[in-house]
């Protein structure tokens, strides 16, 4: 008598850490931040770009909002899927809400009916027309902040290529929190989280995403309640930790994070309104708020002599001389400077004939010229 044994093997595919209820999905919205969106005839913003992160892939990216707390009269869905720019490192959502009445407080939640909603946040839309022209505004503008401090995040490597042994971003963040009711928005002029240097805190671990995610959650209480406008700095250009460099030839981690990928996937500025409808990067842009025309310049790429004109700021090369982490070229050669000249000329003309803001403020990461001379 023979006995037949049948061995059944099931292969369960892993999809972002969860699959058909076998593993619990984490689609809780976090890292919520907003930025100005839309543009009316006067150049004022008419809404917000609302962005957030989920650890696993959610069924939808939605925002519900209204002018009364807890009473939501609109639900807006994203037409595009959430972005995962690095495999296994979460999803970045974006919903654009425009056409809202000016100078009005709106309450909102992000998420979806199926995956759950965030707690309630609120923002106030920009003024327009005569109200904007005659308004007084308050803006916090700063750069080179970083995440936490050297006590909470001590570094294994010190005094290498400008790495500071002692530093403190906690004081700045706490000061912003205390002054939050006084500001209309904040503008970080590059070197936001210093995620590219995270590897120096522990050279045996990949900490780039941990640093960026930590920073965004650390700032959420501010960035979900007032627009967070940003400009690129050299520390947004790539990941050049030991892990990223060594993995570049194997898994491609370094390549996946090159050329401001994390920056442009996480932050969404009004480039489409000010540069061109097909622009999806946040390397340069402009917007009006109150009596001011703000211009975010690109000090890093897309002009002759820029440090990341062709390669990231680590300037690593393969044996054949080619850049290990190419960078720049977000538009045709010369397009950025032509746009900048045109934008400034238009703003100056509008100011001179009284149809535009009375002030023009330009911000970027690096100083203009050589401060030593």
C-alpha cells in the first residue's frame, strides 16, 4: 500500500508590508504640511497644496474641508497616486485645493473613508485685491535648520567637512512653535533636515529616510497649520552617506535619492502657477502674498557655475570620470535664468504701474556673490 503526500506551498506577496488583511497596514496620515496653491487675477493664491505621508499604500488620497470645525462641505481627491520614490520607504500624498474664498479660515482632515482620517487642522487662505495690497504680513524666513540637536542625535563622525560637534535645531523649532500665531507662513531657504548627513550619526545604518521622516513629523504641528514654503539647498541634493555610496552599485539606493528626488517628492511649491503648467519640481518659483511678490531662486542647479550643475555636492565619480550621482538639468539650458529675468521684470513693471505688489523679496540658499570680498 502506497501513501501519497502532497506538499502545498503558498507564496504570499508582500505589498508595502501588508496584503489582504494578512498583515496590518499602516495608512495613518503623518508629516502633514501645506503650501500655497492656485492663482487669481491679482496673482494671489486661492488655496493650498496639502501633502502627507503614509507608511503603507493607502486606497486614496483625499482631503475634506469646511469653514466650520467638524463640518466638512468639500471632499477633494488626488487624481494621481501617492509617490514612493524609494522602495520600502513609504508613500507621499498630495491633494491640491484651490478656488477657496480669500482671507478665510478652513478646517481640514487628510486620508480617506476607507483608510481613516487625520486629526483636524486648519489654515487661512491668502488675502487678495485691495486687502492684500494694504495688508501687513509677518513671515518667518530662515535656513540651515536640521533635525533635533547634538544631544538627542549625537554624531559618530565629528569635524569632517564642516560637520559640527555641537548644534541645536530644537531651540529654533520651539521658538517657531511659540510664535506660530503671529506668522502668516514660513520659508526655509534650503538645508532643511540635513538628511544627507544622517549617515554620519551612525555609519553602519541607513538613516536618510529616518531623518527626513522625523523632521517632518517634528514640524507637523507648525507645517499643518501654516504654509511651509521651501527652497533647495545643497544638502537636499542627494544621499552621500557610506551606506548610500556603497549601495549605489548594488541596490541603487544612492541613485534613487540623487538630484533632489526626496526634496521634490516631499515638497510641492507653486511652480506650475509661476513657471509653467507642466512643471512638477520645486527648484524655482514665485508667488504673491499680501503686498509682496516672493521669488524663490535656485542657487544649486541649472545655471553655469552652479555647484550641482552636473553632479551632486559630494562630487563622487566612477573610475571613468563620470559622476556617480548626476544632478541638475531640470529644464533646457538657460531656461531658469530666462524665467527669473522675466519674472522679476514682470513684477517690477506691475509695481511701477500699481497693478502688482509694492515689494519684491527674493530668497535662495546661497549668498549673492562672495561675502569674503
